[in-house]
C-alpha cells in the first residue's frame, strides 16, 4: 500500500483528523493521496476504532469481499464474514500501511476558532493550531438511551448494548432487548438459548435477507446501485432501521425460542408494563437503541445544532469553512457508516478540503475578508512547534517515538 509517497507533502498539522477508526483512516488515506500529511489524534491506545469494544460474537454483516477500505483488500476468503477481531486487526494493518504516526491516547476535548484557524484542545492540555479539521470520531462513545417512564424505579439491570459483551451474565434470566436494528436482533438471538428473551420494538421489524439468488445482499446493494442512493431519499425508502438477518433471527423467532412485542409502555420497580397493561417481571433490559455522533468537542465552536447533530451537507460543514465530517450514519448514502462505503465518502469530503487547504479561493482571486482562509503560512503556536516538527519528520520516514 502506498499513498502519495512520490511528491513532497505539506507540513503536518495543517489538517487535524480526530479519530483513527475506519473513518479517520479513510480520511488519512485520502489526504495522503493528495500529498497532505495530517495530524491524526486518537483517544484510544490503537488505531482500530470501536471494533475492539463490540460484543464478543460479532461478525461483520458484510462479507470480507465487501469490507475493505480503499487500497488494501480484506484478506482471506472474500465470501466469509470476518470476526470483530479480524476487522480490528485489518484496521491496525491499514493504519500501519499509511506510514504516518498516529497520536494515540490523545483525546480532543474542544475545538475553538482563532481567526482563520482552528485551535484543537486535547485532554492533556495541548492547543494545536489547524487550518482544517476532519471530525471522524464515530458514535460508539455516545450511546442513545431514550428515557422511559418509571425508569428510575427499575430494580433490574438497565444496560445499553454498548456495554454488552456476551450472554454469560444473563443465563436463566428474563431479558427484554429494546430496539429494531441489527444489534437488537443479533443480541436477542444470541441470548435466546440461555435466557427468556423478548425483543421489544417501537415499529415493526424490517429485514433484508443476507442472500438473494445465491449471492450476498451486498452484491446486490452494489449491482443495483442502492448504495449510491442519496441520503435524502433513504428515510422515505427504508422508513426506519432495517435488519440484515445475518444470524438467523427470523428462524429463531419461527422456532419460538424468543418473541417480539411492541415496546413496553413503562417501568415499574422490578417490572415492565406492556401496552396492554400486563405487568411482567424483568431481570434485565438491554437498550439496543443506537448511538448519536460523538462530537461534543465541536459544541463550543457552534458547529452543532441544538440536539448535538452536526450542521452539514454530505459531510461538509455548513457552519465552518475547513471542517468536514466522516463516518456519519447516512452521511451521503446507505453505505456511509460502513467499511465498504466510508472510503468513497472520504474522497468526497477530502477533495474540497484539499482545495481549501491549498487556498483555492485566493488563487482564483477571491480574497474577501469574509472568507475563512485556512492556508495561513503559520499553523502552529510557539508551544506546538515541536509537535509540528515531529509530524514533518514522520512524513520523511523518521520515527520520533512520540
Ligand atoms: C455493533 C456494531 C456492529 C457493526 N457492524 C458492522 C459491520 O459488520 N460492517 C460494517 O461495515 N459496519 C458495521 N458497523 C458500522 C460501522 O462500520 C462501525 O460502527 C465503525 O466502527 C464506525 O467507524 P468510525 O471510524 O466511524 O467510528 P469508530 O469505529 O467509533 O472510531 C472512532 C474513533 O474515534 C475516537 N474518538 C472518539 N472521540 C474522540 C475524541 N474526542 N478525540 C480523539 N479521538 C476520539 C475513538 O476512540 C475511535 O477510535 C457496526 C457498528 C456497530 C455499533
């Protein structure tokens, strides 16, 4: 794998990428291909995104042949469904192949504006000046926990699926899994042999078969062009979440090993109360209710709406010049927040970002003061020069051990 090695790269730090999961790595690849060496900041201790934190039994819903980032095919049988750890390993190798140092254990706590530049503030107190920012921090650290009536009285375990690892804690228990997406179906299915399980959903479940005409559905998502449909249309087409039944949930349901009910109305001490008034004891409720973008560090900047969602169009910030997003659900298409789709999105947002960094508006004669100019020759405050130099050294192959 070789990205943008042939020509001289821009000095590191002009672009700060926040997050080194698949989205941050795809962004980094797209930047390197345009001879821009970013400074990549990752809160965790390695570049694998949230994959190592997913539940133990997780297998990718897409076959290996449809689970690659650009530039490095997923190894092995293209028809198999890779395990969680295989995906994490693949991302680690992809990160190594990019050939730049990734600043791990570096959490961004806020981003501010300083004239024409951004100031990226890290938990360890660094203030990094940047001409452009790629927010690729995923959503796993922001589980969505919708409040239910009487929740504070519930004496059972109320957990989000983000904290679920395996069935061991639930053996012999009465468990309600709340949700209507892939995680809800997979975890309900996994618990069914050891616990008494109900999947409770706010709307009827909708399934995509894993195989159609002997081929995986991902083949058809590509062949039919479904993956290219614009995000704006998808809500009208899919309605709500759709389950790729990769684990045989529908068969388990048909076998009577679990059941599906409309979402319960409220909690009442050790019980849930169903819509028909039935009050039933529950040992645990697992919320498979999704996530929200982990972008709290952009609140101070004013880049988010009142609900904390980014103001953007296709991943391009509509509030701040030089700010882009990657890895948002339905950012541009059905495939945006997936291994198979994020690389195309990276090219779509990094191309304009590169033009911005290279000062395209000024070059064509647009120098109005209203334009937020990213291409300032000075990107680093005095205290950050060491960091900038470090990044530049890395770009020329020198490992600084930072
Ligand atoms: C349970 C589950 C199963 C999935 N299965 C599949 C699948 O089979 N196939 C598929 O294609 N997709 C799947 N997805 C969807 C998607 O591919 C994954 O969620 C993927 O991890 C998203 O990658 P990401 O880089 O956008 O975010 P993440 O993987 O979450 O990576 C974001 C990175 O940013 C870092 N970060 C966060 N905040 C900060 C901060 N403030 N400062 C610095 N760093 C920060 C995090 O530590 C993390 O490393 C699944 C998702 C889930 C939740």
